[in-house]
């Protein structure tokens, strides 16, 4: 067991909420939780969907999800239980449909309106 993993495995909670009972020595050992950080970039974002599905099939369920750009969209859809709908949308995209989503005006805050 690595030093960092050992530290996480045996770390005590920072505080006990009022009205709760402090765990006894007989309590189950603390289990580490996993967080998922999703990055930006459309192609990478669509790949996040497959990674999340693979983690789910392996029985790994993130306790925290964060992301930027398309990673935030995928993470939000995952958290809302709408990952299948997002995957259907991604698979329905064609070159013509993507071009229809673009806003080619030079004035404004960005390329996609």
C-alpha cells in the first residue's frame, strides 16, 4: 500500500456533526472515494461518455464530478442521469448539423452563439 493510499485509508473525519455518534473501533474501515475531473475539447468530451460508462460497468461510482467546457456538460448530464440522452445527441451530429450550430458573426463573445 502506497504512503498516500495508507494516509487516505486511515484518515479520520475532520469533524463530527452535532448530534451524531462518533464511530467506534468496531466500525467498518473508512473507504476512499473517487472524484472525476473532465476536461474540455469536443472529441475528448464525447470520449468522457465512454469512460463514465466503463467505470460504471466496473462498479466504480464517482462521489464528485467536475469539468470544464464540454467536460462540464458531460459531467452535468451524468449527475442528472441524462448521459444516454447526451450520447444520442452526440451520435446524431453530422458535419452539416455542427455547422448549423455555429454563429459565424465576427462581433460578439464567441464563435458559438
